[in-house]
């Protein structure tokens, strides 16, 4: 059994709201093994991006991690000095953000921005850094990379800019990649190419990947493990094929049924209502108010994340009595 | 069967960039029947938004005609254009920038009535409240302002505003793309229900193929300013004919790992062409995995493999009964 590359334990993140600390993410736990692609799934406001920022300690002064551990290769990132953390970021763990236009500096050429990362973390010379920049731009499929490193971000299309971001993230051969909705703004043909690239890097170089997405198609295509978040908590965690075949939490099942599928299979069911805001999180099950299976027991008290049948974990008091599979005619053989 | 409500013929739309002209739509033919939902799909840069702007006369087309109920919108000006626009309303992508933050919800929904009807203040308010309830909001929301609403609620307000004049055609440009999954489905279901109930036709522009599959009667696929394929949604999804349509559909992931990981993807080769300098012959020839010599030389005419679909590809067999015989 290999040890996890990244192990997040009971991560709890609070934000200052009107003078008091408000928990936004509560007790988030999951592992990423070397070579594994783990999906962090949920709607906006579910806490998936906040969790990512928190584990790299990028949440700024308005947020704080009040509890939990983030073990990267056995080291607790939360106890490192700011200087040690700066060496981890961008070198051992890279992050790709959602918006490629705002994450690149418009005043510098893409080549110099990638080279800067290589020089900072690898102590490479100018010439070596430039060579590495061309190499990684080529790796992510930017045509004529050598002639484009002198171009500025605005001279690239949205898809190309996202590839530049990915190239920058990969330039130091990180052991772990955190990608927050890396393909959301991209066209499907480009998305498919980027996902192929991420899968290849995980498989060929043992890179661990945490892929934040709301797109279950992307999850089905690229991921090994799935972590589902709702209202700041992990509600279910399982192996990819198993969670699609048989979700054990009503929110997971609802999410899967609410998505139109490009192959036209399955009826669409809509989850009524909206998720609660952090200041309205109830003590009991946070999904109970929208759950079609809710009973009195769901509102009796806090629900723990328990081991799940077939591995993983689930946070639902009724999980053992519910069969949340799609009806046989809605599923494919 | 009555004729089409919207009949677009040989539409050309260009943008001026400095002293040069960028051809964004290059000869588009498209019909929308009364009450029909037609999805216009394509990737960024394909020209779908330019086509919409040309159709709604937000940009004056360079060439071609846009017949709405028999009236050509191209060339209309002033009062005549305003009158014609009453029947063609839009819902835009971003509900945060498409609603004036200084207007109350009742004013926003009632504004088109000032332009197009003789309704007085009280009557406009009554109509606005009716519309609010129709889109699933409540009368007490009428005096609130856009910032008090979520993205999904704002898009409901935008839909109410688009439908208040009972147009014949609603043009929805990526109307649900900015919304979160659960509100996306709620808004999509609402739009679908209202256009069916009011008998409004809809031209739905999107890059999200799963959404298309759910809402559209017919689908038109754009690539580099031209329509490469159009047909009934089921036919197009189940048996795409054009190599680009096949590539596009095969790239959209299915939310089921068993299905998704056994699918064959059509991989595109070559670089995205420069729209200033499109490839000779077929627009897709520079990236087409199936291209033959003829594709690089001669632009394919539309062929009709079935009476209700058309494909612009040299490699697609037309139904001989539907095609004028070749010399």
C-alpha cells in the first residue's frame, strides 16, 4: 500500500463575517495518491475552491484554518513557515486557477512568466529557463512554441491562455497539481485535449491531481476518486465507477440526475431550492431541507461521515436503507 | 404547415478591425418555424454570436436577408425596425450586466411596454407583476433591485422582460451558461415551459451540447462562420454526418464513466484556422481527419441526406431524390 501524496484531515476554514468567525468549510478529509486524479465536486458556494485555497494557505487575512491537517508527503503544510510554504507552492504543488485572463500578468510575455517560475524554484539560468518554457508550451500543445514565447497574454485565445497557465504549473515538474475548474471556460474539443494531458501526466509521471469541477462529464472522463461537497462539508467520497453506478448520498444522486447528458440517456430531475448560505448552516443534515428522502431522524442532530459500503465514506443517516441507483431503464448496460 | 417564422438567407456579418474587415459569418441559411426551438452550436470564434447580432440587427449585416414573418429586417431603420423588433426579443448570457442596477424589477420588466405599447404606469406595473409570477417570482419582488437577487433569479427577470411583449421569437444567447448546475436546470426548465405555453419560437445559442440535447427541436452547427450541418436534434446527435459535428459530439464527455471511457473520440488535427485567412475549399479542411484532395480545392455545397437535414461536406452521400442530378 502506497502512502498518500496529499492527505487532508478535518480541514475547517472560517471567514470573518461582520466581526465573527464563520465556518465556511467544516471537517473536510480526503487523500490523493501518487498518480491519482481526485475530483472535488460541488456547486458554487459548496466550499470546494475555499478548501483548495486553504490547503495551499492562500485564503488571505479574512480567512483562517481553525482545525485540521494538510499532510503533503508526510509534512504538515499548515505548520510550515511562510518561507517554506512559498517553496512548496509552484514547485512541489502547482495550482491552476479558473480564470486564465486574470491569472496571467498582461504586462509580461508568457515566456518570461513561465521562465520566472523556473528560475525562482529551480535556480535555472536565463537560457535554461527559456528552454524549459518552450518545452512546456510545446507539451501543452501550443503550436510554434519557440516563436510564441515572446507574445503577451492578450495575443492568445482563451483556450491557449489556459494552456499557458497549465504550462506554467507544470514547468517545475510538480508532484501535485491542484486545478480549479481548469476547463470550464474552454470549448469541448480543447477541454478534451487538456484532460488527456492531465491524465497522461498523472499516469506517466505519478503526479497527483486534485481536480475541482462541477462537470460530472469531466469527472466521468478523467477521475479515479470523487469527493462530493455540499454546504461546506464532504457528503460522499468514493471510487469513480462506484459512485456513478450507485451513489449513496441523496445529494450525489440528485446532482447526477439533474444533469442533462449529451447521450440523451436518463430523465432530468431538478433538485428544488438552493443550498444554504454559511450563516444558515443547520446543526443537523445540511441537505435535509432539499432532500426528497428526509425524515425526522435527519433533523435530530449532526450527521457524521461514516464508512460507505464498497469503500469511501458517506454522510447520511438513511444511506443503508436507500437505493439511489437510477431506474434500470435509465441506465446503460 | 405554415412557412418559417424566421428565414435567414445568405447572411454575411463582418467586424471591422482597424482598417481590415473580419468576416465572422459567411453565407448562413437558417429557418426557424413558429414555436420551434432551434439550437445554434459552435465553439468560441465560430461566429454564433455574430450571427445572432446580425439576425437581431444589433449589427447591420453586410449582405443577405433576415425575414421575420415575411418582413426583411435587413435595411429597416428607425420606427420600422423598432416595430419589427417587438417580435424578436433577447435573453443575454450575463444576468449581472444585462439588467440595469438602478431600475427596480417592475421597471425593468415594464420598460419594453413603454417603448412598444400605450400602457400607462399602473397597467405596466400590473403586467410586470403578472410576468414575475409567470417566471416563478413573487409580486413583492417587484420593487426590489437586481443586486438583491441570485444569478438564477436575475435570469428569470431577464426572461420575464423578454417575454412581456409576447414576441414571436426569443433569441437566448448562452442564457444559462453563467448559472450554477441546479439553477441552470431550473431556469432551463422554466424557459422550456414558457416558450411551449406561449407558443414562442426560440433560437438558442450555446456551446453546451448536453443542454442542446435537452431543449432543442433542431440543431445547427457552426464552424468558422458557416453552418456545416443542421437537422432534427435526435438525428444530429445519434447520427452526426459532418466530420466536425462528429468531433464536437465525441469531445463532449458523458457523465457516466462506463460509457465515457469506452467512447471513441474523433481527434482533430492541425491548427485552428485564422478567420482573416480561412482555408481554401471547405472551411474545415485544415483540421478534418477525413479530408481528401477535393476538400482543399472546392467548398462543398449543402447536401441533403434526409428531407429535414443538410450537411456541407463532400464526403456525405445525399439522398438522390432530394438532390438536383449532377451534370
